[in-house]
C-alpha cells in the first residue's frame, strides 16, 4: 500500500468519525449560535472529508500513486466523490432535524381513556390500571369511590396527577 493511500484513509476515517458524532447530535464544532446552520454545516464538512479521503485512497491504489501527477489524480477523484456525499449528508441531516413528530402526551390525554385494572382498587385507596395513551400501554395509580376488582374495565374520569387517575367501571 502506498503511503499516500494510508494518508487518504486516515483523512476518510476522521471524516466519518466526525460525521457520525455530528449526526448523533454531539455538535463537536459549534461554530455559530446553536440551532443556526452557518454557510457550511459540520455534517457537510465531515461528509466531504470522509468521502474525499476514501475516494482518493481508492483512486490512488488504482493508479499506483507514486508520482505527483498520480497523487493529483487521486485528489481529483476524491473531490468527485466528496461533493455529492457532502450534499447528501446535508440533505439527510436537515430532513432528520425537521422530521415531524406527534406532540408529547400530557395528563389531559389520560381523561376519557379506557383501561383494565391490574391491581385491585380499594374504596378510597389506590390500585393500578393499565391504559393506552397515544397507542402505548401505560400503568397508572388509580383511585375510585367503590372497590374495583382485578380485570375490570374502567374509564378514566379525571387525571389527579401525571401518574394517578380517578376511574369508574365501564
């Protein structure tokens, strides 16, 4: 392996490492105010550097990379690979940041839910019920005026707190 190839591989590996950290949210090199993408994002630079290094290493091995002209051809080949990769990294990272998500459920979303008693609810005391909130099963403390046995279906009348509800049989 030519020494130029090794240098290009190190450049590519460093670019991929920074890209992975940037995409995972580490924001290693915050060059501006948080939340503001400058003219060039970290993802673009890292994607460009990684693709440039690996592309140049491949071309360098293919052409034999022993003379300055061959190394220049390897650099050009790396640049050809790097530009579309940087563009793709920017597009993917922007799409991930702008991805729409559902709002976080609140205690108001508990009211009206149907559930099942998993620990008996004594009169004036607390038991446990399992309900579905936003499609996810949630186990909550439950209070009722009358005792409710295990397995009974219940209706949430009021959310007493984030983790406890007032229920009635359904």
